C-alpha cells in the first residue's frame, strides 16, 4: 500500500502587499492535499516585536508599531480568507490559525503545533520578515516533520519528476522515507550522487537506495555526477534543470549546524536559491 499525506500544514508569513495570495506554498499544499484527499491546516505566523521603544517626548514610536501591526493583521486575515476560498474551491477540508506572538514565543509554540502533521509546506522566503530564515529552520529542526520550501513564482502542482540528492547520510535517509508519498506518485525519479567538494556517495551506495525504493514501487534512474564548478549545490542545480525535475529531495544539514553556519554548505546554498521546491528532512 502506498503511503499518503493525510495532514498537510501550510505555514504562511507576512509578505509585501503586491505578493499574490494564495502564495506558491499554499498552491503546493493544496495540490498535495488534493492528491491524497488530505486535510489542510493553514497557519499564518506573524512575529511581534519583543519590546516597544519608549519616548518621553512622543508616542510616535509606539504608534508606528501599532499601525504596522494592524496592517500585517489585515494582510493575515485577507490571506487566510483567500486560503479558505481556495481550499473550498478544490473541495479540500481545511482550517486556519493565526499566530501573532513575539519571536521567541512563536518559535516555542509553532513547531509543537506542527508535530502531528505529515508534511509542512512553506514559501522559500518572506519579503518583509528578516527573521524568516530562522522561522524555516525552527520549523524544520524543532517539529520533527519534513518541510517543503516552494520558491517564488512556482506554479506547477504535485511534482512528477523528482530528484534525490543522495549522500547516504542519516538526514538523506530520513528525507527519502518521508518523501515516499511524493516519490510513489512521480513519473520519474532520479537518484543523484555528486563527487567533488563533498562526496555524496561514500556512505551508503545509491544502488542500495534503488533496491529499497523499488520495493516501495519506485523505479529510479541513477546519476553519478562530478562537480565541474567546485560547488555541489551548483551541480545539483544544473542537474535539476537538465532533467526537468520539479522537486529536489535532500537531507538538511548533514554537517553540524555550527559548521554549516561558518562554512556555508550545500543545504544553506540551496535554501538561498533553489530553482525548484526543496523537500527537506533532518
């Protein structure tokens, strides 16, 4: 029996007023839900400032923050209403929630609410939140659930050509197992190992992964690549373009997070600029 996503969480955050709603993440979340007849929860997360600057001479600082909060709350209400309309139009059961807390409280509560979901879907960036990368990392590392990051302007639905960045690591293994519902529904699946900057094939050979996936009804094409530019991330981007992939499955932060923060790394590079949705698991 094929695995399916039955609980899909779409995480939205403040965007510029010119950004369309539904956003690419919401469209992807609804597409995944429609594929599996799943329930969708749409959660809008809007961090509040932890403190309000005070002035002995004017209420202007507090008034400015209050005005901005009201504007963002209105955007949240508009976006959540659009989400319900889109879900109803697709005949998908849904619910919404609005989390407006200071950043630390938000990062404490939101991942806990995500723990009993099958997959989280998020936009790759927020044009107005500097803290958005930390929100993405918080949801990925603290919820225990896989995260799909959808780039700006992405309009395709459920991915049909999927690539797996395979390095034999525990994180990559988790990602493959969590992505089985997508892999089983795909028309074409590529397993990509890259040698060069980092050897993406020196732990568990890709042929063992191919056997594992075949037993789950997933036939794969194995691709052994060598970095020509010296960047594994660039090599993966080139493969995605050449193969026509519309999703890349990979483990997040195979190195320690401290090393990633200092040295960069494949995950951080792709988080910053992936041409296709990323399916990430830690």
